[in-house]
């Protein structure tokens, strides 16, 4: 049997087995007893609801992954990748348009397979637990806008990558790397202005005590920004969130309207201070630098397997091509990507602890950050007792109880 095919099958099956095993451990880690830290903030009915939400979403994700794995294996073993390639080549176009059609067809097929699951998750599961506020109109418009953006932005980017690998010889991966870095930087500036407003409405925060408090705090931290905005997150979900977007003087603070509705002014300031901590402690730029390095490694490894005859034989392909090499590389890169994501998550969790400390120290109000974390966990139906292995593999943020314990420990040390 083709060794490349054996390798790919092992990757798919081992990844599937790992996900099942970790999910089972995570379900077994659910505790029927409400953690003492939350006794004042949550009723047992609320906690039971969060447990049921975790069980339901976990079992549903396993169902989706089982179906997706079976479809992928069947598509691979019965020559589906080659059939799509034959169709794309039958149009008689040059390699780059053919590659765009090939990749687009695979993405469209993936979207069609996943659409029923996305609909059920949004309109059945999320609605059942009172989290969904998305209308059918919003759901459809989101899909259309996402598809349009993928065509307008993703299409030219993919065409550029294909062109570099077709024309630039051994250093093509370097040119692709540099090109993608430049495009990413441009998108970081354009996204808040052109892309995000396509999906949500951003409104300047109204004058009042909250805005005054935020401006005073930002001034004390010498933090320049373009403005403070609210976003109509309630048009899709009842979940709470806040974030920064943009760079330099174009930075914006964005609060979900649901967050402003549920948190007090002091709690909102604590959330803001945490997000600001990521900027002041240079977490954003460190993660961007790591991501740039990761992208460079990815392109270099890709350059090593371009037009590999054994790999193409594993996928039952009749013709070699740069564009199909990109697709097949995704299968081979999966284990490396898992390792990279674990490393990124380790540093991300450390950054979250550091941002919590920054917020507590600069506001002098650790208690408000703690209560905000509790409210966010309660209203978002977060899992309060995830299994450590699940956290290690998948969590970019530490579990809420770990964050609260760390804040209390630092508070105790500063007072002693």
C-alpha cells in the first residue's frame, strides 16, 4: 500500500480517536456539585443548565466529527479529489484559474456538507438553551457575505500563492511568506473599517459615567484609541464579549451590547482593563510575531512536498498540480498544526493570567474582575470544570476557576 496513504489514514483516524477520548474525559470531569466559588452567583438550576449545554454541544460535535471523518475517508478512498480535478481541467483554463475552481469546488462541497449541522446548532441547540437570537435572514445574509468576502479576498490571495509557486522557483515559499505578511497587515487595518461593519452595527458609546470612567482610565494608562463603541452582538446571540480592534491610533474598544446590559460600570472597566493589558504587555505583537514565524515554516514545509508523485497517487490523482499540493498538504500538516496550536494555547493562557494581573493592579479592583468573570461564565453557560487534558489541547484561556484562584492569590499576596 502507498506509504503516503497509510500516513494520511493514520493521521485522520488518530486525530478522530484523540478527539473522542478527550471529549469523553471532559464529560466525565463534569461535576454535579456547584463549585463553592459560584454559590452566591448561580442557582443550582443555572449550573445544571450549563452542564446539560456542555453535554449536548460535546456529543453533537462528536456526531459532526464522526460524519465529517467518514465523508472525508470515503471521498479520499473513492477518488473524489481526482473527480473534482478532472472537472476543473475540463474547462480548459490555465493552471491558476483551474486551481481556483478546484479549491472553490472543494470548499463549496465542504460548506454544503456542514450546512445542515450549522443550521441545527444555531436554530435548535443554541435556541434550546436560550442563547440564539439569530434570525433566518441574518443567518442567510451572513453566509452570503462570508462567501463574497472569501471570493473577493481569498481568491486573489490564493491566485498570488499559486502564481509564486508556478513562477518563482525554489524561493517561492519566501515570496509567499512575505506577500501573506503584507496582506495580513493591510487586512488588520481594513477589517474594522470595511469588513466588520458588513456584519454588525457599531455605535459610539453614549456620553455618561461609563464613558468618562473609561476615558479617565485610558488616559491614566497613556492608551490612545480612536473611540469606544458598542456592537449589536444581541442580533445573533445572548452571549457576552468585548474586544479591541485595529492598531495604533486606529484602535477601537468594542463592547457587545449584551455585555453592557449585564455588567456594572466597574465590571465593564475591569473587562476593558484586561483587554488593554494584552496591548500594554505586548501580547498582541508577540502572538502576531509567532504567527508570522508559523506561516513561514508552513510555506517552507509545503515547498518540500509540491508535486510529490507518491502523495498524489495516495489521493488517486491522475495529474500533478501546485493547487492540489496545497490541499493535500493540509492533511499532512494536521499533526504539526495540533502541536503548534498547543504551544500557542500555552502562551495564550499565560497571557490571560498576566492580563488579569494587569487589570487588577491598574484598577485596584480585583473583585470587579472576579465578578465579571463569574457573570460571563454564568450567562455564556461555560464549563466550570473542564478536564485538564481538554484544557491543555484546546483552551486558549485558562478555566474560569483557575483565573479566579490566581486573582485571589495575587490579591492576598499584595495585602500581606
